[in-house]
């Protein structure tokens, strides 16, 4: 079976700015007048080509979420969060359906264990013109213990985690309506706030958000980032926690019970 192997250009990678571990370093996303290759904007939200295209054979893009460098999704107003998700989903879907790429991935890194280098809130899109085989994602990875369901959008904790432990899933019936966008945005804010401010005694400092499209269904997955379980790295064994129901009840109590 062929693998999707992408070369990481180390020469370009060494030039990338880094502000997560060294917050006093220069932040390029704070200096919008110096940005180049801007594709679209919506107020402080900016989509542009990634200046450091380290993944050979791909097209990489950056979506700057806000002009507030030290903020993050839990800090945004609901209106800004909705605006951001509408903008991001629109451009991701536009690339997916352009006919130019085998696939386009849309994701967010936050924190030192997430794989990111810039603290300023942003998301990324990576477009693959050619893949050796389809990216491996399965619908079962989004099944879970339901926290709530609003406006046709399900919010759950995965019982078939993609990697292991706690994974929060958001599954909208569709993404065209205002109600669906608002609910996706709300659940993303709740999920990121819960993980970084309540879960594991507030000791989660890194997470990822991944968006997927399988056939006509869109999914989003929020993963707290710890050291990746060795059983998964070495053998592909997915580790499931035994307290999923307790975490579900805690999220309901914090965010959905008046």
C-alpha cells in the first residue's frame, strides 16, 4: 500500500519565526502592513499564502484569526467567533471544490505540544494537488457520548478516538445555515475553553482542532495535546479513557445547565 509521504524542507523550516517558546520574538501576524500574498480579509481576519511553504508539493495557507496576539478562541465575542468560522469554512470549502486538489486540510494548532510555532491565533489550510492515497479518516472516529445537540449540530466525546483519550467532536447536519454556523462556533468556543480552563485542573496548554469532510458530511474534532500514547505511536492501539461519561456530565453542568 502506498503512503502519503511529504518532504519537509528543513532549509525553509529553519527560517520560520517562533513565538510560542520565545514570546519576545518578532510576530509577523501582528504587523499586517508587512504581510504579502493576501487572498481575502474580513476585518481583522486574514487569509494569505504561507510565506514558509515547508511541505514540498503542497500549497499552504494561513488564516489569521484576530489582531489580538495573546488571545484565543475562548476570549472572542460570539459575533467574532461566528464570523471567523463562517470565513474559514467558506474558503476551505471553496478550495476543496475547486477541482485543483486531491484534498485540502483545515486545522488549528495551539500551544507548545500542538506542532505550531506562532502564538498569535491562527489556523492553517494545506492543499494537496496529488496524494498517493486518500487521507485516512473514518466516520467511526466521530461517534461518541453525546453532550448535547442544538440546531442539528451534535457535540460529543469520542468513544472511538482517532488517537486516544479525550476527543471532542462537532458534527453539523449542514454548514449552510446561520444557525449551524453559530452553533459550530459556540461548541468550538466551549470545547477550547473547557480543555484549557477546566479539564485536568487547567493543566492543558496545547490543543488541535481538525476539520474533515467525508463525502458530504463535515466534522470537527478538538484534541487536547499531551505526550502521544506510546501504544498508539508504536502499534496503532487507540486508548479510550473510562471516565467519558463523567467528562460529558461536567461539560453539561458547566455550559448547558441553567
